[in-house]
């Protein structure tokens, strides 16, 4: 009974916290004259990835390596198929914000590095250090791009040019902005933890293996913050924030979560992940290329297909438990 209560309360907290984080991040972007795509790639993405980090470190320390790695791979697949698919069902949105193409290519590149490390059956401390170093490079580059964008916007303002606002709502006052960001990030972490605790409590009744739990229930549970934040961003017509959240979270999952976890403890890789799941993750990311480079939008039909594809993947997870 307590597991069900944890699950319900966790889901509610995730939804409320996701909305708070998006509102705070949008206001921060407006105040600093930074495009919402960059805010989504950094503040929102890392905040919504906090549950994955907590779970993977705890799993590694408890010798559940399959859960630690499965959580990241499963979350990345859910991020793409669900976190983009569900908002697309709500409303068609464009993928034209500056940085989406560049971030998608970078995500695929780091995925290839990740797969290389997984393929020998062990993610070593040195592998983790390389991944974490790439994260620092990514953050540095994002900071440079944010600074350039801010300077360009301020130049346009000083020249009297009309600058389109990133959102319809006026920016929050500073105390409220900080409060929304703090509540969003902390609430998402607590909500993700409660959701996972409840989901695992229910899953234990069925005696499911830790790798399968990591790829499915835990991955879905830790992806709920991204889903909550993206649905909120979609309802507020913030496509840049939403896509940035998805891409940034996936990058942080690989470079930050696996990087930090592996530096603490080398991770052994289950054969089922090497034979199937890591390739599905890469395939899902590759599917983004024609969308962000050619059609540059997601509609309800494509969103429905993505959600159905995720359900099919869940079926594969439970039939590939080797």
C-alpha cells in the first residue's frame, strides 16, 4: 500500500516541480537575454536529470551495475520517444531554434563514444574520466554560446531593434525566480526518488531482474521529470526549452551520470545491453537527424508513432533478459 502512495505522490510532485522549473528557467532566460534552447540544454536538463544521477550512484554502490547503466540507456530512449512524442501529441511544434542541430550531432557523437566503452563489457574509471571531461567541454561551449547570444541581444536592444520575447508571460521577480528554480530542482529530485521507490516496491512482487528494472520502471520513473518539464514547456509554447531539455538531459545522462558513477566505481555491462539496448538508443538518436535537419517539426502523427515505438521497446526489454 505504501508503494502505491509513494508512486502517486511522486508523480504529482514531478508534475508540479517540472512546471515550476520551466517557469523559473524561462524567466531566467528572459532576464539574461539568453535563448531558451540554451537554458533548456543546461539548467532544465541538468535539474531534471538529478533523479538519474541519484539512482545510478546508489545502484553502483549496491553492486547493481545493470540497473545503473540500464537506467541511463532506458532514460535516454524514453527521453527521445516519450518526452518528445507526448508533447507532439498535444500540439505540433517546430524544431527551428538555434543550436538544435548542433546539439543533436553532439549527442550522437558522445553516444558513439559511450557505446565504444560499453562494448568491452566494462566502463572503467578512466572511461568515466573521459566522459566527465567531455561534459566539462560541453558546459564550457554552452557558456560561450550563451554569452554570445546575450551580447547579440543586448546589441539589438541598444540599437533600438525590436526583439521578440521568448515567452508571452513577463519575467518573474528575482525572489520568485530563484524560488521557482529551487523548488523545481529539489522537488524533481524528491519526486523522482518517491516515484522510483514506489515503482520498485510494486515491481519486487514480480521478481524482475535489476537490468530489466533499470531499463524499464526506473528509467521511466527517472524520465518523468523530463516529461513533466517538456509537457509544461509545450503548453507554454516553448519548443526551444522543450527540445533543449531532451537533448541536454541525454547528454548529461551519458557524460555526467555514467562519468561520475564510473569514476566512483567501474561498471560491468550486462550482455543484454551490449547486444540490444545500446544499439536501440543509438538508433533512436539517429532518427532525430532527418527531423531536425529536414522536416524541422513534430506533429501528432509522428508523436503517436514515437510513443508506440517506446511501448514496443518495453516489450523487447522484458523478452531480452539474458
